[in-house]
């Protein structure tokens, strides 16, 4: 039995991604749903099937069961424990959460802070749009490890917040 996908709206780490995805959610999809909620999810969610395959099948390799999901109509990965969004399939590109201490290595490996779409012409800045830990991917073999590191860091931060007296 697979774990139900989970995205926590109130987590500050999700704020930028959710604002962006709500603007794009023309079909009125729910906050989160499993991939099998859509017929042919690799084809019908607005991203190139190769991008969806990479996000769901390659980047999720080191994540817990239940990470694959659809967030507001967008193929995504989220931490099933904390509800923190970890990666997004975005048409012909994808973005992922990379721990800040790995940014230099990730940028040297070809990950980028911006992506320029051609139709319509628009440049999207990952950190500005989704949050400071986000970069656009480059199909680098280390991405699943960086993604797992970003998820673990977000999980630890979220758990500290939930245990703090002010969160009760």
C-alpha cells in the first residue's frame, strides 16, 4: 500500500512554490493528489513526459515512499513526513530544492538559478520564485542525493518548529 501524498500549506518553505502553482492551476486541481488521480499523468499535466519521468522516477530514487505527487496540477515530489515540496516538473524544465551548502557544487555541475522559456519568452528565477534553496536541474546524477539532503534539512527544520513551545 502506497503512502498518501502530503503537502503542508502552512510551511514557509512551501510559500513561493504554492503561490506560483496557484497562478498556473487553470484546471482547478486540488492542493495535492497521487499521480494515479489523473489518466496518463506523464502526458496530461503540462510538462514534457521526459521531465515528469525524470522528476518522478529518477529524482525520487532516494526519497521515502509517497514522495511522488501532483501539487495544484503540477508533477512534484514532497516529503511525506513534513509536507515540504522538494521538486517540481515545469514544462520543459524542472526545479529542485538543493541544500545551500551544496549550491556551489550544484551550480558547477550545471544546475542553474534561472531558466528562460521561449514561448512565451520569460525568465524564471528559482530562488526568487520558489525559495532560496531552489535551483533548476540539469539531469546531473548527483541530484537525487542533493534532493534527499534538502528534504532531510527541511524535515529537521520542520520538526524543530513543531516541537517548539511557540508552535503549540
